[in-house]
């Protein structure tokens, strides 16, 4: 294989059989249970990287079911997300994310910089309750519950959470262990089809784990619970700040 061929065909690892296909990446019937809570503002300030700014001491824990996604298949996820401001733009910063299958972990980390690790998240309905759990190995890390479809959320309000941009800290090391890429990445969603949005009573418990430190942002008070179902295309990102420049 010539060097020019390597460059022309290089897309992802491994070169001869990448872990995921090229985009665009479309999600169908992507389902969220999002529990919003108050936390310690001083801790929150320490974990959000500049030039992002914290808006208020609020955190969202999302349990996600993704039954139909381009190239990635069917899987579950959980993420800790923080509302932030970048310049004059408001959005959200994903601090931690956990998935239960390899292709979206590889794609998410390599393309966008999603901070994903392998774990066992789950979102399911148990009679009248929407239940989200996150286990890291045999250890329970998070458990959330919400009343199933108690109240409809207005469409305009529900769409806001999907239309706001997301921000990620993408880090890829050099072969000597030093940072080769250290960037703040902005991403958006497009072609949104909102299929349902509901609120209801919600509860959340977080548990300490050395390698899944979600509980560092402790729950002071649960603010709200939301249950959302939508189709959308996850657009590729853009670099908005280069820490190595």
C-alpha cells in the first residue's frame, strides 16, 4: 500500500475495518430521562473548563436509550451534563458519559471528543415508573426514577434542549504521552422530529466510584424530571478553542 493510498483512505481505527462507518449519524426513537438537580457551585466551577462559564449550580443526569442509530446499532447511555455559556451562546458541557457497547464509544471519542467509557447504563419502564440505572462493573453508580408520562411538556420548551449546542473537551495524546489534540468542540443536532415530551415527579441517587466520579457533583435538590423521545441527526463538530495554540 502506497503512502498516498493510506492518506486517501484513512478514516478511523483500525484502518482495514473501522469500528464505525462515516456519517451522517441519524438517531431514531432516541429516548431520554433527564433529571435536573442543584449541586455545590464551588465544585461545579472546578470541573467546567474555561472559556466555558457556569450559569448556575445546576446539573443534568441523562439516561438514554438508543434503539436505532446509524452504524452504532442499539445501545444505552448515561451522561452528566452541565448548562454553560460560551461567549454569548448558551449550551451544555458533557462532563462524563457511559455507554454499553464499543462502536459508539470509539466513534464518540475519536470524532467529537465525547468523554465516554464502557459501563452498563439502562433505561426502561417498570409499570408506572421510568427507571434509569448506571452500573460501572458490578457497582451501582446512579439510580434515577420518574413518574411515567404524568404531564405533557410544551413542544417549544422540549425542542430547546435539542436545539442548543453541546460542548466537549476533546483530548487525544501524542505517541510520547503528551497532548496532541486538546480542543473545545461544539456540536449541534439537525432534522429534529420531536415525538413526545413529558414531565413528572423524579428522584435521583448517586454513589461514589473511583473511576466513575458522577457523585462528585452531589445532589442537593432535584429540580425536575423530563422524558423525551425524538429523531435527529448528530452533526459533526467544530473546534471553537484550541488549548495548545
